[in-house]
C-alpha cells in the first residue's frame, strides 16, 4: 500500500537487518540511494547491506566508502529507485513478494512492496531518502551526503533537466554543508571520458550524414564500425551516444542507427519541437517520448535508410 515519509521513517526505525536492493543496470540514483541509506542505517547502529544484480561502474566505486561490510541474515528488504520488481533483473525471482518497503520517484510504476513511498515530483529518489533521514533525525556525514548528492546530480543531468525543482536545490544545498568533493564528483560524472569513448565519438562525427539542408543528422553504428573500437571501449562508453546528432546546431532530427544483428537495426531518434519522434517511431512499431524515441527495423542498412529518410524529410518540411 501507498504510504508517506513519516511511515517510511517509522518502518526503518523499527526494523533491523536490512538488505537494500538497487535496480539492474544501476545508475547514480539507485546506487546513491542504496549506499546513502545503508550508511544512514549503519550510523543508527543497525545492520544493513546493499545488493544489485549488475556490476557497479568503476566511476561509482567511491560510493562504497560510505558503508562497512556486514554479514548477517537479512530480515528487512527495501528497494530504492525501482519502479517495477522486474527491474531487479537477476534478483527479481529471489526477492519478489518479500519486499517490505519500496522508495521511489517514478511516475509510472508497479506496486510490489508491502509499503510504497513514492513522490513523482522528486527529481531523484535520493531526495526522498534525504527527507526520510531528516524525519528520522538521522545524522549524516560527508560520505552519506556524497551518495545522496550523486543521485540528485545524476537524475537531473547536473541540475539542468526540467525535473529540477527549488526543493532539489534546497536538498542539494543542505547536503553541500557536509564535507565532500562535489566538484570532483561532477567532473567524474559529467566531463570525464575514456580515451576509447573520445575515439568512438570521433568516428561517429566522421561518419555523420546530413540530409534536408543539414536539418537531419544520421549516423550508423555498424558492427564493423563498433569492431574498430573493440578492446578500447566498455559498455558504459556507449551511453548517451544517441544524443550526439542532435547536439549539432541546426539539426532538428538526430538519428543513431545501431546494428544489432546481421539485418536488425535499432533506431534512436531525438527531435526538436514540434517534431514528435514518438509518432515517427510508431510508424515502425516503436515508441517513446515526444523528443526522444526509438524503433527497430529489419533489413539491410540501405533498406533501413530508405524507409526512414522520406518520413524524416517530410517531418522537417512541415516545421
Ligand atoms: Mn531515479
């Protein structure tokens, strides 16, 4: 059932032996929540540990400093930033039906815990963790603050996205009163790129194709192109590539076509107002949001381009 911050605080105060679960393919928010909450509970004298189905990126390793490893038999299971029990990935089967408390901020979500505290106006689930900590009168420190700050910075694109509210800034400001290197954290999260990533971006820009008086930019990440970067890039280096074509001034539709199989191509589309990328992708059986959408098209690359381009050209003509 749905509950509020004060009930969530009460549940955490009255229980012990916590296992805090993050969603699979973990991001800064789910990890910031897990390590931050774990640190808070340990500081309260409770036993707590975190668990995630997938490996944590080396860039987020610093979050682990917040907690000490404790072994005990888990009694209270809490999920953080998990909108659907399926998002626990490989841990889903083991913990489904056993979760006492879910703390989340996703607008569309499935209820799977005995108690759920959800605030869709929160930019990050870490904001909710902060409020629960405040309600519990918990003591924070620099390490815990760095976890919660990481989640908020991650989910707001470093306070740039429109989900950022006055409250987001207020919570971040309170966290910054603790001693932690937020400058370094932001550099690591938002500026730092591996050499492999830079080289991948370089070949993407070299392979960019322009159409409709440069208002459409399209790049094809073929298996062959990806192979050239093998061993120099990891999975993380492929994050956010789909936004590159639309970063070019004057481009109204940016398309990244990624080869998934011999004749399967995954299309990621970003569009400027008023072009609706979701509607365009729906024509090919895909979907998404108005400004960011995707679809999968079967066929060879020439076929995929021949399918897409007339629709894209028509869309930019109407602007
Ligand atoms: Mn989140």
